[in-house]
C-alpha cells in the first residue's frame, strides 16, 4: 500500500490530464488532504501509540489528567469574575478549552482521543493481537488520566489557594456531573466523545490552525455541558473530596454513563463512520 506522502495515490492533480509539473505543485499546495490521507496519518499515529512502553503511556496519561484540571480552574475564574449571567454563559466555556490545549499541543495521552487513534490500526489489522494492544492502551490511559484528575480534585478541595468565591464557582460548575439521569448523561457523553474524536480526526488537516480547532471544538463541549470523562472527572472528584457527592454518585451518576457514552461517540460516530468512507479506497491500495 502506498503511504501518505509517497505519491500519486493521494495526489489530486494526478486525476487531471494536461497539467504541467508547476501546476501540479500549485494544486497540491492548495488542495485539502483527502479523507484517505487523514486516515493514514492517524493510523500511523495509532501504530506508534500501540508500540509505546507502558510506563511512558502512564506518565503521559497522568500528565494529561493533571493538565485537564486547568479546564475547571480557568473556567471557574471566569465564572466567578463575570457577574452578568448571559456574558458568563458565553465567555466562561473559553476557560474549559485551556486544559485541552495543553494536552493536545503537548501530545499528552487523553482517553477520548484514544477512542479514535488506536481504533484505526484495529480496523485495518482486524486481529486479536491488535485488539489486546488497544484494550491495554485504553486501560493504561484511562487509569492514569483518572488518577491525575483525582490529584487535582484533592488539591482544589483541601487547600486554600483559591478565594472562596472561586471555590464556589468550582462547585457551581461541577454539580452538573451528577445531576442528570443515567440516560441524559449517556447522551451528553456521546456528543462529547463524538466532538473530541472528530477534533482528533481533523487535526492532521489543519496544520497551523490546530489551536483554533481545539478551542472551537472544546468550547462547544463546554457550552453544551456535554459529559467528558476526564474533564468531568476533575469536577466530580472535586465534589467527592469536598463532601458534596459520594463515591457511589461518582461511579453510577457520572463515571459509568460518561465512559460508555464517550466510547460510543468516539468509536462509532467517528472511527467507524470515517473509516467506512475511506475503506474501499484503502482496500484498493492494499491489493
């Protein structure tokens, strides 16, 4: 199979007759990456992730969990400092994007991105060995992400580094993680999983505009109060350690429906559907 960047299989100018070499280069520079090229770029990243040492994955996942604490912290600052409700509703979600910016641009391991990236090697190889590697990667990333979120939640709950009004904002922002029914949280989580995995799918195509893409997609997640397993875990862990929620609420009201929804949104709506649109082309190149 031709690899991305190897040549004509992904070259739009190759479909045109009577095009000079100079015109071909101009077309290549102006053309958007094809779906097949995006697929192969992400699949290559997925193969690399599956080959990483376990301790490197754990450290990267722990860093991501800690970094996601910035989403609650900055959003809480905005929430506390803006008095007008309408303005607060529009502006505060911008703070939510900060943690994602750090994680994505820092190439830290985030579970919801991993619902897409290693899935493409699995769909490509379709063997038990790859399935086992994906499950191992998911388990390591999820466990280390959650450990990081609980560490941040502990600091926010048991220290006085933030003013009482900021802590009050943390409480206000975090309550939504346990207030919905199982079905409501599940659907909200499907939307979040879809948006974050879609962001991961689009990142190879935008190059220099990656920060803008991250901000836009994660702003929508915050604005819609969609349930994200890692960002939400910071919030819910903070409630638990502040005595405002129980461990059983964390598990049943937040963790289980959010995890299921994120996996469904990421794998089904993005990995499977986006893979489906390029599968015939990919299979043709295999032959």
